[in-house]
C-alpha cells in the first residue's frame, strides 16, 4: 500500500489504491515548462487588463494538466485570489473549478502557508458560495469546492474561525447539493477526499455531521447508489483519517469517531459504508501507526469495529432467509461484497459465526458468481450469449473482489476453527452442494458454448478454476480440524462428501496443489479403513444411464449428446476409478458389479480413463478378502467374459494394450484353473491375433522381418500370448500352435525364436520340460508344414537348417 506521507493529493491516492479507472478531469497530460510560464503570464495579463477571455481559460487548463509537477507559490496564490476577488472581472462559471484546483495545489504543496493568506482565501471562497450557492449546479464546481474547503480546514496553521467557516460550507454543500454526485460519479473520489480532510481537522464541532454524510449519503435520491469501488475508497479513506488522528494524538476526534461510527446504531447509515469504515479502523490498528494510542483505547476501538461488522453481518443473515434468493437485491449483494473484501484487507479479525457465514456466502455468490453466469447462458435462447455475457465475465475477472479471492478464502479458513459447530456444518454443506451444482451446470454450459463461444467458455472456466482452489483450501482446513480425533461416523461422512465434491471439480484441477494431495491422502485413508464409507462413496458414482444419456438440458434442446465428449463428466469418472482402485478390498462384490463394472465397460476413448478402467478391473480380480469368497469369484468369472469382449472390440484403437495385457494376466492368474473364463479369454486372444496378423500381412509383406521393429497391434497381442505360455495352459498351447503353423515362414521363425528365448529364461523347473517338449513338437510341425509347400531345394535346405538349429538349442 502506498504510504500516506508520499501522497500529496488524497484523491489521487484513493484512486490508485482502489484501482479507480475513469477518464476524469484529473487524467493529467503534463505541459512543458515554457507552456506553464506562458500560462501564468496570461493570467497576470488578465488581472492587469481586467478582462478574461478564452485564452485565459486555456491557460488555466494548461496549469491544471501539470498538477503532479506544478508548484504554486504564494505570489501565484495571491494572483489567483486577486482575480477571484476583482469586482471588475466577469469570470465565466467554467473558470472557477480550475481556479479552485490551483488553490488546492497551493494548499497541499505549501509547507507553511501564511495565516493571513489562508484567511483571505477562506473569505473569498465563502463569499463566493454565499452569493452563488443556489446557482451551484456544476458537479465540478461542487467537487472542487468541497476538496478546497476540506484541505483548508485541514491546514494546522489556519485559524479556528476559518476552519469553522470551511467545515460549515462543506456540510452545507454536501447536505443540499449531494445530488450532483449522482449526475457525475467521476467526482466521487474528490468529494471523499474533501470529507477526509475535514474529518482530520482539529475542530470537532462538525465531526458528527460530516460522518453522517459520509456513511449515510449512499442510495439517496440523486446520489451514487454505491459500489465496491466506493466501498474501497471509504475503507482506505477511514484508514487515512484514523492514522492521521492517531499520529496527531487527536483523542477527542478518535472518541467521537468511535462513538458515532462504531458504537451508535443509526438508521440512516448505509451497511456497506459502515462495514468499510469499521474495516478501515481495523486496518489502522493492525499497523504500527496505532502505536500512538493507549492499549485500552486500541482494545476498545478493535472490539467496537469488529462488533459493528458483526452487527451488519447478523442483520444480513436475518433479513435474507437464503442469500441465493437475494441475488437481485443490489444492496444485499453490495454488502456481501464489501464485508468479504473488508475482512480481507483489514487484517486479523476475531472469529464470529455471522462473519463466517457471510464470507462463505460472498465466496459462493459474489466472488464466484457461477450460478448467475450459468443461468444467463442457459436462458439465452435468442442470439449469441457471448455477445450478452462476455463483457460482464471479463469485467468480473479483473475486479478487485475476484483478485482478492485467495485472501478472502484464507479469512474464511481462519474463522472456521473457532465458530460454532452448527455454522461449520452449514458452510460445509454449502460448499459440497456448490461443487455438485458446478458439475451439473457446467456440463450444460460447456455443451451450449463449445464451438459457438469458446472465448466465453474459457473465461468462465477461469472462475471455476479459482472456485476449485477455494474448495481445496477449505477442505484441507476442515480435515485438519476434524480429522485429528479417532475414526467416527462424522469423520466417515465428511470424508465421503469431500471426495464426492472433489470428483465434481476434477475437471478444473489444472495445476499440482500440495493442499489437494494432503486432503486426498487424509480422506482416502478413511475410505480404505471403513466399509460403509467405501460403499457410500462408490454408490455416489453416476450410474450408467446418467453417464450415457447426458443432462436434462440435452433432452430439452433436442441436442445430440456424445458422452465421450463430455470432458467434465469424463474427469469425474476418472477420479472415481482412481480412488476405487485403492479401496477395492472394502467393496462388496454386488456393489462393484452394479455400479463400477458398467463404467469400466463404457470403452471411453480417453486414454487416462481407459487405463484407469483396466487398473480397476485388475484390482478387483486381485482382491479376495471377503467372507463370501465364492460370490466374489463367481462375479470375477462373469465379468471376465464381457471384459474380453469389450477390450478386444476396442483394440487396436480405444483399448490401451498395456491395460488389456495387465487385465489378461490378472484374469489368468486369479481365476481358478480350468475356469471357462480363461478358456474364453484364450480363444478370443488367438482369434483376434489371427485376424490382425492376416490384415497386417496383406498390407505389409515384410512385417515379420524384425520382431523388435515397429510395434504393430498383431505383434503386441502375439507377444502377450507368448508370455502366457509360461502358465503351461494346454488349451493355449494347442491354439497357439495352430496359429503359429499358419504364419508365413518369416513369422514362424521369429515367433519360434521368441518362444525359445522365453523358455530359456524361465526358472520354473516344473513346467520347463513340458514347454521344451511342446516347442520341439511345434518346430517339427512348422518345418514339415513348410516342407510340403516348398518348391525349391534351396528353401527346403534352409528350413531343415533352421529346424535343426532350434532343436539343437533346445
């Protein structure tokens, strides 16, 4: 934050710290030194000749454009004062705002303005407003007058009478001409700066009136309705004011401020302004600037400020049964925004349930307004929704509230441990329900926008990604607080809900987060240790019909739904499969068969999902610690048949070979010897291998020249069959021999050599003799099959040599 001592002009400091963007009159384009000298000369000429023309007005603008570098000395201030007080000069109305601005520059940049000149300026300004008050209809004249009068009242060397005149005029202008702020909101920072100067004046008599204006003017007829930017300016204005009062040890003003703004409930005070003012006090107290006060005063101020914010939060909760139903109430929306941002910028605040609930609601409704954006997209039945929404979404991405999302989330988490269990449970439920809402609605929005408004979809997903980070950080806080005790039902239920919530947002996990991994590890352990938790989590998985039919939005709009293109759903399924594989021992067979198996058989073209599906099937085949072992084995055999059908149907293409290979290996090892499922598996593999080899050989006659060359699908699946030979399965040996005999000569030689290597490397003494005998017989068959079809003595000699060589090695 910019330091007060480096900020000559309070209004500029407020604009900078609040990100105030507006093409106001103070968007300075500095003039050259020659132009500045010439401008002063023009003004002296005006006074000398007692005339004021357009060139003199241009001279004023030249000087104003150089405000940052311009220094107005006392002789120049006297020149301006002489022009303003000259009875013979007929000044145009538009000349007064720049004249007031030049005097303001003089006041703020002058180290020690003389008392006499200050009193003279106050006299001239007061005379002008006294005579022209009813005619003050120019917003710039109004704002420049408030700014100048406030700065004059802030000058320490000014007489008390002059300060009183200035403060009286400021209050009168604000009370009777405040409508001018609503007609030209660009003047709001200048008016607030004038109020800030006035609040730091040493005269206390007008303090209450000035505070009443600052905190009660918003929303009045003709006045600004209030915005987050206005709230931020109030926060930092009060920070500036209280820092100044404390450093100057103006205890009387501090007490008045505390009593009026923090301790007294006034109906005309606007909630968002009160919250921001209290936050400004807390921000000051949390800095070293508060060191000038006694501890009892600091403690009273802190408690009063926190009580005031809590009071507003409590009123918000009691006046709105459901924040979601109050989204169209602009004042409630603004109060939520300001309350959350106030707590983010004020520093440490005591934990209080109303604050906790309001911060959570602000995060879910205002900071991540996905419900509002989703509704607008889905309701846009006419025209392009991107044209309507995109600017609104872009503006939200760059506003101060969204940028502070991380800080506000940390405030929420810091409040969690000390609030009531009822409040904790309420916010937890809000979070988990919000995750499911995002999952359901974002699928519809993605389907509606993808290909039509990709940029809008990308920007909306930036918000959802940040929402995911918020949920992760909050979930880690919950687990740290509630998982320190022994396993209980509450811990089990919470683990399931966190996992389900994470599954809903898995699509938005774009970066590696330590907080995510820490939370996952904590809750997965609970699932792995508890049967009911495992069952509950698995049963929350979307069923087959939900996965393949798509959301209701598809049916309503008669849009073709391709489930494999639903990336949000695909990411969720992948999450489930990965977690289920770690707790498969706890999962009863009927639940696996009913819920998980259909998902495995979907044949998802997504490589990650396909691999996870095979890994889950392998984990199930390898599991066995169950009281009803026969039931589990029966299900394994039933699933094996369909597993082979679906796997081979998608190979090559969708089915990853490594996944299928691991599934086949587990199937052969885990099912009992002689199982029909094993015979079916072998038959299917041999049949698939035969077809693939024929197809590949018809396209590439040299496919068998190098077994270690390109990994064609037929070579991969043949290699799988060869490696299964070590199991010495008679049916496999028979079918494989029939397949090999039908291969071309080169194929036979390569396969036999590969078989020789596998047999030679085998350490299984019991089975090795049977394999050697089988391989010798296979070699003999291959030789004679080729011998019968040979047409050349050279080919016959080569075959005999190859056959003898293999037998010699065996």
